C-alpha cells in the first residue's frame, strides 16, 4: 500500500473515531441532563403530594377558624409542575415511559388538590372556582391545544381559579372514575364546571360566563394581576 494512501486512511479513521467519540459524549451528557430533569420533576411532585396531604390535615383541623382561609394552597406549585411536565412531553415525547409515569403522579396530585378544595368549600361555605379540563394530545383533538391556551391565559389572569388538566387517554384509574362520575363522552375537549360537562372549544368569554364569580372580581384586583404577569 502506498504510504500516502496509508496515511490518508489513518487520518480518516482518526477523524471518524473522533467524531463518533464527540457524538457519544454529547449524547451521554444530554441523556444525563434529561435524567436529572426527570428526577427534579418527580421530586417536586412527590414533595407536593406530601405537602397537600399535610395541608389537608391542617385545614381539616382548623375548620373555618379565622385566618384559616389565608393558608396558601398548592395552586402555584401545580402550575409550575404543569409547565415542567409540558416541557418533558415536548422534549421526550408523550409516550416516553417516564413522562407517562410523571403525568400519572401529577394527575393524582391534581385530584387530591381538587378534593381538598371541595372539602374546604363544604366545610366553610366558600365558593371555589374550579375547571376540570380533559384533553388528548394524540393528534385526534384539533381544538385541545387552543383550549389549553385559553385556560392557561385565564389561570394567569385569575389567582383564585383552579384549573385541573387530565389526559383523557392516560389510563389512570382515578381519571376513569372521574369520567364515570360525570358521565363523560369522548367528545374532546371537555371542561367540567360546577360538576357539569361542556363539550368542544369554549372561548374565554364563554368560560367567564360559566364562572360569574370571576367576572365579579374588582377591576383593581384585575389590574394588579396584569401588572404581576
């Protein structure tokens, strides 16, 4: 073999090996980053489940004592976790086993928080504004993404609005129970307000009509909320 050809082959081999090595190291680094993100979200969900359990016990003990209604609940944490979970879905895919497991944990946390709100309302006679939103991200619901944007916008505008989002096809027993309780049909998107389901896309004006207590929020409070955004 010509020494020049041999040298060229060796150079090509070394360059190719170097490229593969760099690609492997980058891939390994990105994998470790994704694992760390999953662990962080999972830890946050587990912590919030525990916090919600403790809050439930404290509120039940305090009943409707003065000041009990000022106890901060987990709405901000839920919203933060929802944003992180959406990022995980986009980056790893909706069928990734760890993403699915995290979504199930998050859904259980949402249901626990929903039950806490209802117990609080029953015990103290408070009006709690809640929306249960059922969606699909399998590509079979064109209006679900638009519905999600409207609800996110409303949630950001109203600090006292609790929005609970559930994947209709998640296969979680607790979600199947909710679907049975409200007699839901697979006509997505679905919002449940005051225990009544509404099918199809609902714009913000319609949702605020269904939640009149939000419309009665003072303009000064609305302005303060807009300033904080």
